């Protein structure tokens, strides 16, 4: 018989136990009967023949055990019997089992949920072939910019001179208007070089990719659809290849459809090729290209970085006017994608690990109390021959059952949280669409579950089998050395719970202080009742001249401002905490500087009501008026920071400044100074800011701002109708509260605060349950002692002081350990803090007092119960 046959033979008792047991009993009976008959034939009396047969055969039970060991798999059978016994034991204590299962579920569910985020963001490979060989190359311009997009001239020089890459590709985000049945729909597109998909190792699902011929100006009217857009707009039809769509009222031929590659799509509906014109190839000023490269085999990141530094220095020597002072930064695409959120996610994973440890300590404490109540049962089993290992195995089976039940409930909790978690992480975490309970998360959760079950089951099992079993059989064991040792272990576990809970609360406290500091930071403008939407005002109409564009802007503002819900309306080319156009600016005394050395400004082109709408104060001079038109003298308004830094001790009104960008490079006269605005959130530094009249520097892309009257709804339908009547090619879909844009500046902190807050709340509850359990058990164990004390004259306050003092020592130890751990844990949060010290004393004191108050309440309830003990009843129970 081969190994497979032997294995199947041994597995039969697991499925045919009753039949095999009956066959074994019948076979033993037949052997005994044959021996009895042989003894009778030899002349023995019937009774002697039966006894002699049994003596010759041996012990029936021993024979059955040997048969079972040889025929079956005894360790599996023993394990199943232990599980059956453990299940019966837990069914006798539904309250204990429910508490333990829910506690485990909280810890396991939190770990599974957070690991699903870590797995999706940090561990899941990017959706490309050999993603570790793909690098991101960006320019630097210290000290202001640590990473900025590349210029067309730099990219083309890098591509021609760098030898460490198989492919060097570029892309930028853009927008187009798709006309369907007379309605304009704005699409987000991604313009890419022809080798972009080759560099990322992505093959079209159907059709073809871009070719070098598609990069020729005039031959670039081709498009590749993203998979989601193909499904939503074309119902996934295979006949879309060579179909024509009209983008910006220009025909584009669909040549391919991408597979579902989430990392590549960047929420883009389609891709079009970049066709560099002759002017683009010598453009070393316009930073808008995101450059990626695929390393050659055998090349390393360090080699590529060194070579790019050499190439960049060479370009800087060739073009000092534009490239002097610029550097180059080479990182892996993975680091560029998820590097900013890695510390935050690892901190959250560590925090939820603390929660699981608290849950394990709580369940271990419950199991210790349960083991104490079963001490006589354990001693009796040991006296009947059960080994310590056998009893420990029984306890571990109970903990495993609790762990499996709690783990299943925890997985259900984690599964229910996936949707809200994805939505909540959408604006703060890259790759959030991949957050799910996939196979990797389930394997991790199962492994964590087994480890947790062993952790909270082994300590009670070892404690329960340690001590004087004979003494336990003689008396109740209260006050014995083993009982006091178990009480110390339980107290230690609760102290650990309190310490870990305090660390989580401290982390939540300093992050909450950070969020408060951010919310209290003066942004420099007011955004209540303000709504925004980005609009392409001339898409689809290439003949729209600046004068007609400005007429469209003026007419739309007049009609929007006349709506009954609207208090004011304005247009701007950018918004604080939104898209901001950067530009260099020159002063007459800075004319000797090279363009690359000129200071930078956040440049806005606005309509006259912009400052009033956002409540940006005018400090000096005047605001724009309708007289600041296209043919009027060029004017500009600057912020306080620019005025004080570049015109110290001078009146900036009347001074001249030139803002250099693609649309405008003329000298302008300063006519006003306004307050500073934080451009990118509370953490951003205020730098130079300039405002030009939109009439003197029109733009194809504008941000519409609408301030409504108090409690008035945003008039979306009315505004959509206004734009459609003025120009059907203007896409307008909805209005977004400006407050949501401001909140995005806090999303990383808010994401961490909410999750840490949930973990801290759960930890606080578990710690309270733990301290309550220890004190309640202590009271039950000391009932006799309390009765004697009260019989001898102790008052209720004396008993209350005794019990609370015992709890205070546990809480004090936990708080001291927790404060020490908090000093280290909060330092890990430094990258998420704003105007808050990691060791903020106010936060630490507040959480310590909060935890102490909750712990006092958990101690007071059993202590209060102890004062109600009747001395006569307590003494009679002994």
C-alpha cells in the first residue's frame, strides 16, 4: 500500500468513527468468544473459562487505544475531541464568550482594515511590467521647489543624451470638450509621447498604441481610450477602432483602447499624443512635463541619477539664462507615487497593532479569571493522569475557537468598512481604489489571528497549570500563592492595556491639536457660502478672439450676479489651495539677473469683484475697476509680503513690475496692496502674490467663484442654462463648495486623526473593561476578607478606599508606562504635525486625566459593590 493509500486508510476514522468502533467491538467480542469456547473445550468451568479468556486477551480498552493509534490519526482525533469539549465549555458561559469574541473582532477587524490600505498602497505592485525599473525624473529649483515638472527643452535633451534608459517618456494632464447631442462635456485627458506606453510596458487591449508619426504636428489627431471611458461612453463595443469623435470641435480618430490599468489612468478619459512644435523644442521655461524612464537591464538607480546630474549640468552650461541653479531629481516611480504617505500608513498600522495587543491582553485577562474559577476541574484532571501539556492544549483549543469566531466577525466588520474607507482615503491616499479584502489581506489576517490566539491563550493556560494541584483539591485555593500570582499577571496585563491606550490617545490628542491649529490659522480669505467650478471658456471654438472671450466673461458675470440666490460672482485664473499659476517677476533694479534667477510669484488674473467676494482686505491703493481694460495702461496689485520684501521703506504704489509668463511679459504699474493669502493650505509659507486684471491677460481656463446669500442653495441649473445660452461649447456641470477645497489641505491629518480616534476610543473602552474585570474579580476573590474586615468594624469608606487603592496602583503603573511610551510614539507623528509639539504637555495631561477618569469609574463600580457585602453571608459562604 502506497503513502496515499495509507493516508486515506488512516483518515477513515474521522468520517466513519461509529461504524469502525462498532466493527472493532464486534471483532474483540468474537476473539473473546473463540477463546472462551477453546477454554470450555479444555474442560474449564464456564466462569473460569471467561476470566481466563480475558486474562489472555489483555485489557479491552488498552487494545482499543492501540488499534485506534495504528488505524487512525490520533493527534487529529484528539484535537477534534478537544475542540468539541472547548465548544461545550464556551456554550456554558455565553456572556464570557460574547465579550471575548467582540473584543477580538475589534482588534482583528481594525488590523484587517488598515492592512488592506497598506497592502493596496505600499505592497501591491504597480500595474506595469517590471515596475521597479521605472523611474520618475523631475527638475528642482532650490530653495523654493524640491520637485517641479520638466520643460520640453530639458526633456528632449535628456532623451537625446541619457544612456541609462531604454525609454524616456513624458506626459501632462489637459482637458478637452466632447460635444454630444449639443451638450458640452469636459473630459480629463492625458497627453503623452508616442513611447509612453512602451516605457510603462502597457499594451492596448484592442487597436494599437501611438507611433512616432503621431507626434508630427497636424498628424496628432488620434486618441486612445481608457478602459473605464470605453465602458461608460461606448458600452465596451469592439467596433470603436477608427471611429471619429470631436474634441474641442476637432475630429480625433480612436486608434486603441487600454486595458484596465488603474495606476496609469490618473482618472483620465482618454490619451492623445504630444506633438512638439519647433518652438517647443527650444522651450526651457515652461514646466509642465512629467517625465518617466525605464532603466536598461543592468543599470541601477544610482547610475541613472549620476548620469542625469551630468547631463543636467551640461544643459545648464548651454542654457545659463534659463537653467542656471536648476537640479534634477531621480526617484523610483513607486517612491514618487506613495512615498509621501508611507510614514502615515506605517504609523496607523502600528497604532492598530496596539489596539490588537490591548484586545489580546483583555481576552487573556478574561481567560485568567475563567481559569481561576475552573481550578478544581484542572486539578482533578491532573490527578486523573492528564499531563500539563494535555491541559494546556485544551486551553489553547478554547482560545483558538474564540479567535476564529472573533476573527470571522472582525473580517465581516473590515469588509463592511471597505466602502467608507475607500471614499475617506480617496483624497489623501494614492491608489485608494485598490483598497479591498483580497487574498493577501485575508492570509495576513488569518496568520495574525493564529498568532493572537496563541498569545492570549498561552499565558492563561500556563498560569492555570502552574501551582499546587493537591492543595487546590483540598480547599478553594483563595489566597493561595497561585491565585495571587494569577492576580498579579492580570493586573500586569491591564497595566499594559492602559499604557497602550494612553499612547493611542496621546497620538490622537496631538493630531487633534494640529487640526485645531490648522483650522484656527488665518488663511487670508473667507470661503463661507462660496462655490467654485473650473471652466474652459473657449473650448470648441478656435475663432473665439480675446475680445469675444472677455465679452462672454462679462455677460456671464452680469447674468449670474443677477440671480436671486447669488450675492456676488467673479472669475480668476487660479484659486488659493487650488490650481495656481507660477511665474517669474522682474523689477527695474533686478534687470541684471538671468531669467532662472528671478524671484517667483503666484500669479492670478482676476475680475474686479474677486477681492470683495473672498474678503481679501485692501491695505493700500485701489482695487481693479472696469476701466482697467485691454487697451488701458497695464496695472497690477501685489500682496503685503511682496511689497514689504521688495520695496522696503518705500511706497509700492506707482512702482513697476514685470510678470513673465507665456501670456504676458509687460511692465505693469502697482496700483494696490492686498492682504496675504496662504496659497496651499495652513502649512504653506506666504510668498509673493500678484493680481492682474483678467481683461489685460485673458486665459482659456478660468475658475468661477459664486458667493450665495446665507442658506441659499447653489443655483447650478440656472448657471448651466446661462452658459449654454451664451456659448454651447462652454462645459459647466456643477458647483463645489470652496470649503471642500480648503479641507483637502487637511486631508492627511484628518485621515489619521479620524482613524486614530476610532482606535483610541476602542482602546479606551477595552482598557475600561479590563480594569473593571480585574477589580470585579478581585472583589469576588476577597469577599471573605472584606466580610471579616466589616465584621471587625471596618466602615464602607474603608472598604471603598481599599479597593480603589488597589485599582489606583494598577492605573498609576499603566499611566506612567504610557506617558513614557507616548513621548516616543508622538515623535513618530512629527511629519503630520503643524504648530504643535510632539510632546505637547497639554495633550498628554488631557489624555492622562481622561484615561484616569475612565479607569476610576471602572474601579468605583466593583468597589461600590464591595461595600454592600453582608459580613454574615460572606463568612457563611466559607
